[in-house]
């Protein structure tokens, strides 16, 4: 689905219109698998990072594992969005709204609701008043199948046959990657790259454990993990920096 949303302005607008219940969203830019870093070098890769015509920023995260949609993950992604919105000299009062939207395979909030908005409130005596800082987090229940727009959208997110997808903005992209010869070739390359990236990350994690154990020369770790010696030295330097 992330691949289907790359440069798919109509599809991203459709999702945001349904999830946020707004008709006025006009997306101006989309970046998929967009890496953002904080000042300490800690990064997050946003599945779909979009900006609309009013400069509002959106991070759409598509999560199959519940562990990838935790509250602290949402907080981290929201903070990274905010940190990259303001430029030098900008007034903080001019910061546009930001939205982190988790579309999860399961009902991670376990409330049997289609959408769970997360907002900050000020407690005044027995009353709670919306803080209104412009930072928004929403969880969308991928299990929801109600006979409404969000139910149809969640059906489409789990649909394997493009001909069964309700919304054409999503169906035409899925059809391209599943049925068009060029699209299938692109998808195969993407899947191959994903597998290679997963293997590389696995090797790096193993190398870091071996470096921290301190029982083997870096040259031997490079041979064992089949990573370059330069990569091993870089990992060793990072391990010492954050030790």
C-alpha cells in the first residue's frame, strides 16, 4: 500500500479526507519511506510524508505489527515532524498543524471503534479543555468493516485483488503493480530491495553485538558478517559514541 501511494496524490487525499472527515485537503507533495533525523542522529522513516496546500504535514504509518504503533512511537514521529517544519527565523506561533496517522492491521486500542483521535487537553478543575497546539495523532482500526467510507477504505487496505477494491484511486495503482507487466517488474525489484535491506540490517545488528562483546578483531567480524571493514569500523565508532 505504501508503494501504491507514492506520487498518488488522489489516493493520499482520499485517505486523509475519509480519516479526518474533511473535504478541503489538497496535497502538494508526497514522499514515501522518508527518513527524518533529530539533532542526536536518531531517525525515523515515515511511510508516507505528505504536505497540503496550507503547509499542514501528515505522516501516514501503515502498520501490521501492533508493536510498531505504540504511543511512544507516535510521540517520536510527531516530534520529528514538528522539528522539521520550522525553519530558521520562523515564529513558533506560525507552525502549521501536524498529523500522525497510524493505520493498523489490528484494533490496537481494543475499543471497537473505527478511528481513535488522540489530543492534548488542559485540566481545569473538573473540566478538560482542548489544548489546541495543532499536534494530532490518530489511530485507524484496520479490522473495522462498517458500511461506511472508513469501513470500505479499511477493506481496500487488506484487499489482495485490485478488482475488489472500492476506491478507484487505490485500485488503479494496485492494478498496475499486480497486473501490468511493467508494474509487476517494479514491484519485484522493490521486494528484492526490501529483502536485501532486511538481510543487511540483520548482519549489522549481529556485528554490533559482536563489537560490544569485544572478543573478536574487527577484521574477523567483517569476514563473519560479510560486511565491509569500513562498515564495521563505522558501526564500532557509533557503538563507542552511544556507549
